[in-house]
């Protein structure tokens, strides 16, 4: 049975970006993003193994790979 939930405008705007597809329910987004704290390393490992791989921006990853090893010099 469903319950009513009140969320502010910022949370409401963030929710669509956390959905995996258009049929993903708000409760699925919440249970996927809010985790019970792990008490042991085994619980942490189990939780991490159950997660999908992170979504990466391949363009940004390529830029980082090209610039790897370069030093950033701040302007004085």
C-alpha cells in the first residue's frame, strides 16, 4: 500500500535524473539511493556488489586520461 510523501522542489527536480528508465517508481529510486549503513566490511562488500556500475561520461574520461601526469600551475 502506498503512502503520501512530501518533498521540496529541489528533491522533486532531482528525482527524474535518478531514475533508470521512465517506468522507475519513486520508491525504487529512494530504496536504491538511501542505504542502511554497513556495520561490517562484508556488509559493505555485499552492498557494493549489488550496485550497477557508475554511469561515466566517456568524453570527460578521455580528457582526464590525456591530461594524466600533467601538473597544474596556478597563476600568481
